């Protein structure tokens, strides 16, 4: 196994000019990639590996099988070097969406593909703040309008990777940042695009079929997982201070033929509730339904996955990857399932090579780091009347000796003034909220 080290792309330099060396003595390598999300990797090397000094955080690795990775952490012990990080999709983890108005919101309407590419382009490739743009990074133009034809997003300082994963997940799409090996000196090195599922199930005839079966001896082990875990099926939506339930309780009486069609809330032991504050202000169900469904897709998807240890990962060559729909068959368990490969883990140790495939719902590990977005953009407080309302910081204004913060909530804007005290050296020693009459001391180690 050969792994090449590259410096970050620079304008006016070819990819070959950025190469810093090759690693040829890796003792183990594991890479877990996702159809819709950010993949992670772990690489172990001897402590005396050649080009050790070229292994640096934020440099890029490219394996002989084409995996392109970003180094984020390096641990060195007495006998080995452990390198961890994520694939190129992780580049989206380091940006948030910036608003187009003073409230911080950046709304966009269009197909799912159009929405996703708008947010990636405006925050990584064509931002009005040059320092936010990645050199030699570009977005493939939208020509197909894949996904939901009339999609909508209304983010406010939301993590870009989280937003893209939510939009694509709800539309059944994937996404990928790929390495452009054939580009010239003026072309982008990294390209973003959305991807669709590829059908290779046994029931179709347009492409070569991919079937995993114990009876065909290409499966070493098979694990089926079905459950609810932390899934939720009933939301209480806070829309500008008014809380409504989604889905609504069905109208009509059971058996009368007047039951509501479509998604229904959970009932009894099967009901799992969650509170969620929406960014819109309309109480019209047709308006808030779009954002509610996005939250449903991210929060409430029940676990139904099948993990396969492929007996011989080379049986099908490169015919399958994440995003491929395949057939799994087991005569002994009377199981026949057509499902999409949502995650794939490649393990290479010496001459051994194995692949673990996850079919069905699989949430990327990195998504857990961004699941609590409400803690960043909003906190819940109890207002003067005892009700619950969401607030967020709308404006900061620096003043002589302090600053003013304006909080926006369902009860209107609230201004809090803060005073800063310093010592003779100019070090901050205390911050006082003069409006609330509270203060904190600042100490230095």
C-alpha cells in the first residue's frame, strides 16, 4: 500500500508540485466512508517511517486505491505513529452559513441540488469574505436539479456539513468532495457534487447485478439491526412563540373512512416526542411542513440496517460503492432485501484486505458532533410570564469600556449592556452585565 502526502492546494501550482512524499510501510489502515456524510480514517505507521516530518495536520493523503483524506490529528508513541482525520467531505465541517440579512438567516428555494450547491458555493468557493474560500475548490454546476423539485432551506449560522447532510438525506441523495486528478494548473483540485443512488439489485437488467448471499459464499457474517434508538415521531414545533404539533392528530374517527392521509403522530407506547424550534414564522401547515419534514428526516429515522462482512471484497471489483443499491439474500433466514449501501469500511493490514458494508439507515459518526445545533444558535429561557421562549444573539455593538448585546426572542428584542474591567497591563479582569447586575471574574493560569 502506497499513501502519498500532499500540501494544501495553491494557486499557480500543480498537484504534483504539492507532493511531499510517499508512505510505503503502513501497518494498518481503516477508512469508513458514507453516501451522505463525512467519512473518517485511522492510519498506523512505524515510528521511524520515511517522510515522518512531512506528516502534518491539515495536509492531504491519497491512497493507491484513490481515497483522498485530510489529516486532523497525529499521535506518536515509542513504537508507532497514529494518524486520524476525515475524507474530503470533512472540509464542509469547518464552515457555517452566513446570513444575507442582519438577522443572520440565508433562505434559499429551489431543487435540493440547487439549494445544496448554493450553500456550499457561497460559503466555501464564492464567499464575499475571501478568507473563507478554499483555494482550488469549486462546485460542479447544477444542470439536473436532482432531489426534491421544490426544496427550501432557512439556515441561520448552521454548520455547513450538517445542513448539506440534512437536505440530501431528506431527498435520498448523497454528496461528495472528490479529487480532480486530471485538472490543469488553472483548474480546481477539489470538486463538490451531489450523487444519486445506483441500482444494481437483482430485479433490474440495465446494469450488472450485485448480490450478497451466504449461499454464494461472498458473505462472512451478516447482522440485522432494527430499532428506534433515539428516534422521534412526534414534534412540538415552536413557531415564533406558538407551539404546534406535527404531524397533527388525525381528523375523523377511526373506521369512519375519514382518517387523515399521510404521516401520523405516534400513539401510546409507540409515541416519542421532541421539542423543536423552527426558523420560520408562519403557522400555515403547508409552509412549516417543509422544515418540519427536514427535522423528521434527521431526528426521527428509525434504525433498520444490515451489516455485511464481505467474504471476498474483490468479487465484484469496483462495481459497488456507497450509494449502490444491492440485493442481499439468505435462504436459511428467508431474507431477501434490496437496499442502498449507506456506509463502507475498508480495512487493510499487511496483505489482508476486508470490507464491511452497512445497508439501510446509518448516521455518520461525525454527525453526532453537530447534532446539538440548538445549543449553539439558541438557548431556552423562561420569560417573565413563566412560558418558554427561544432567544438568540441578534447584534453586538462595542462601546467604550464594554459592549452591548441585543437578544431576539418571541417577546421582542432585549438589550443587555456589559462593562469590561482591566488591570494596569491591559488584561481583562472582569465582565459585568450591568443590565442584569451580574458579573464574572477573569483569571489567567
